[in-house]
C-alpha cells in the first residue's frame, strides 16, 4: 500500500511540475505577445481588418514661359477595382463578363481576378466617362452593391501632343514621371495620394454599419518652364523641314537660349513622338512589323525615340569650336582681330611631322587676319593659335567654359564631354582640338559656351524651370539664375562677337543673314565617328551681336540630300529662317525700326533735381545714382541741341 501511495504522490508531483511549467510558459508567451510582439500583431490584425483603396493625386500642371500655355495637365478620372471576397459566387461570372465587355478587357483575365482570394484587385485605371456610366448602370440594374469600386483617379494629358516631347517627358501607369521634366521634378509634381478605408471581418466581408473613411489626396505643385510655346513651335517646324529636305538619317536638334539668363527658350529634337501615346513607335516602317519585334528590341527602339540628343548625345563640333580657340587667343593677347597679313594659309600645316590640311587645301586662303581666318573657317590658322596657347592654358579655358563638366541642366540623362586627359595631349592632338575635331561635346555644352561669350564673357548656366507654384497656397518659388565666373573679358567678348558678325555678313555663314538684325555665327562640319562616311553639320549664332538677346545652335546628323553636308549650305539657312521669325516675336531690336530722337535741352546751371524733372518728360536719364539732388550742373554730355535716342542716359559734371 505504501509503495502505491508513494508512486501516486510521485506522479502527482510530476503532474504538478508539468502544470506549473505549462502555466509559466503560457504566462511568458502572453507576456511576450503583449509586451514585445503586441504592436506587430496589432498592425497585422488592423491590416487584415482594413480595406484600403488609393485615390490618385492630381499631378501638378506644367506651363510654358508665359505662364498661360499648358504643356501638361492632370484631370480627375476614375479607376475600377474589385474586392473578390465581397462578390457573391453566383455573380462572379456575370461581373467578369460585364467588366470585360464595358472596359474592353480579356474575359479570362478578369474572371481570374474576380475569383482570387485577395482583398483588392485593380481592373483598369483611368477609364473613360462613358465606361464609368455604363458600369454604374450595370451595378444598379443587377442590384450589386458591394465588391466593385469606381474611385477617383488622375489622368495626365498633353495639350500640344508632340511639342517639346523629349523635354517635357511623360508618365507611367501609376502616374509617376518616366522621362524629361516629368521624371526630374517627379517629387514636386506628383503630390500625395489619398485613400478610401473601410473595416472588414476576417473573411474580408464588409462589416455592417461601418462607413468608409475618405482621406483626400493632395495635388502636386505646378511648374513654369523657360520654354516658350511660340519659339518651340517655330524651331520644331524648321527642324522637321530641314531633316526631311536634307535627308538627315539620324535626325537633328535645335536649342534656343537667352545668353543673359540661361533660359532655354526652345529645345527641339527630330523625330519627335506623341506624349499622349508614348509607347506608340513614331516610325511607320517599324509600326507595320511591331508585333514581330522582340520585347528587348522594342524597349531599345522606344528608349531611342524618347532620348533627348541635345543633352544625352555627344558629337564632334567641328569649326564652331574655333570660337573657343579665338576667345582664348585674344584673351591671352596672342593675336588681335585685324592684324592684316598676320597669318598665311598654304593649304595645310605640319605639326610634329604630320601634315594637317585646310578644308580648302586645293585653293589656299593665303594671307589672312584672325577675322578673315574665322570668316574663311581656315584650319591652319587655328592650329597655329592652339600651339601658341599650349595644352595647359587651352585646358584651363576648356574648364572655364564648362566644356570639361556637365552643365547641370535640370533634365535627367545629361552626358559629359569626351576629351583626352590633359597629360595625354600632344602637339597633334592639340592641333585637332583647336579646330574642333577628335573629341566630343554635347549640344547643351556648346550653346552654353556661345552664350557665355555673348554674356559679356561671364559663364551662364542653362535652366529649364524658372518657377514652382503651390496650387493650394498660391506661393511661388523662383528658381535662381545660375551665373558662374568670368571666362573672358568684356573686351574679348565684343571682339569675338564682332568677328562672328563678319562670318555671317561676309563669310561662310552668310546664309544666316536676316535683314534688319546684326546676326553673328559660325558654321561647322565634322565627321560622325571615324571612317563612318557620316557627317554632322551645324550652325551656332547670336542676335544681335551688339547686345545679344538670343543664342541658337542647330545640329543635323548625317544629311545625305542634294544640298550636301556643309554647315554654311545646310545649317546656316535654317538659322536665318528661325531668326527671321523668333526675333520679331521676342521684340529683339530691329535696326530698321525708326529710332525716336530728341534734341538735348540746356540743363547747365540747374540742380540735379530740377534737371531730372525736365529730362523725365523727354524719357532721358542722368547717369549715376550718387547725387543728393542739390548739386549744380556745370557741364552736360551731350551738349544742348545734340540729338539723343529716347530712353538713353546722359553724363553730367557738377560743381564741387
């Protein structure tokens, strides 16, 4: 008996220990769940019990420089989603059939989504209004009150279709920017999505008496570009004509820039594409065989179509680069513009045992000044200047002009230039650089270079966005103009511009002349790669040379038409046509316009204050702002009776 009693007590003790251990383990587990893992489990439960549908934010509007023309805009649309668990089994086939027919979708794919064991399935985004109306009618007629959602969304639209397509860019299916300004400023434009939230039970069914919670979306900010719709339209028209007429197999681009602000007034690429149909190829030949092309090849062709060659591709600038050599030589006092007979072209020049020919080797230019050499685009003269400048100093100017770095323009995908490292440059390499060959730059770097010359020698960075506007508050954020250091003196700038004027008035760029305007420019022709038998033809210029308001760069890739591939014959005439249209529009001063002149009155003996009152009525100002107003004028320049242009300043001397 005692033995059985001991065994029973021992068993009870063991059972008690086991119970205590289990109880202790349970307490530990509950404590762990409550104190350590509670937040995670709480969130999981909330997620399981919550049904959330996104409400797309209205993307910010993109305006042109005037602030009036809309380049990209979002309007509210509607999207369709389903909650499969909330659709009755007997209705699923009927719902799938209706959705596929109304929204023009594949029935089998929709049926799969309707039968999934998930909370939310996207059926179609940004549907047409008539589609939404038909779907609503179907739901009412069939008394379907849950499981199918028609929610607010946002649709992107480009009113000008293909205008500035490579600059503006486009959005993807989730309203995110994929290229151009849309991608670069995506964080600013996209806003914040809203949502529709509702509590459901463990099976995903709606809970009775639970209302949906609507969280409103926040619209993105608006952007004002520097692009002017009128200027952009003009350059696109002439670029398309030029590429078709000259059979430019690889297209072309044109950039128009303000040298005083760095504003890109127009940036065109050809061929372009429709921003409202960005995934539709722009080549008719490719369209016909598109279905038979692999997806990898399709992606490659589409990326090529979207590519902005003005910032993403490099090319040999050819003779347009002689402006850099001329600027450096003048700044270093190696030469001057009009030293008659300073140079002599014999058809070529020998550098380190290598003879480099002038483009007109068969009929040498002979005796020339620097101005004449630029007008004639004479290679030997600029090779000689490059040797005198030297590698180290030449690379200093390349750096100062920004040609060794990216410009930082506010677009994605900007490429950098391709130069030999300075320590790898010998006499022959320096010679070819001096007249614009055997290295590559981007068009945006070249237009920035000439704008720097035109901006009195001060570096000016290009920009495409000038203002950001908060739609809700109206607050405006101005984007500052980025100015760099002085590259060349104002005197050198004026000399180079004056020589560029001679290139157009008498030299290789004469086809860019426009009556009534002082056009300056330089033509260029270069090889597109080594032994490709392809060429790049270009023209770079400014107007007016005495006070530059506009800079232009035209670059055409592999023109194969009857007009040949020389810059003077192919690119310069396009510049003339464009200048003749955009200069009047931009109200650039025309020398044929009648200048209103006024005879200077006598203001000697009068106080500065009294003189200002007299001159104010004549729209003439006194130069300087360091006068108190009581000083007596003892001398005026110009004197009484001399005619003065209205709006000008005059100089006065006062009694001490």
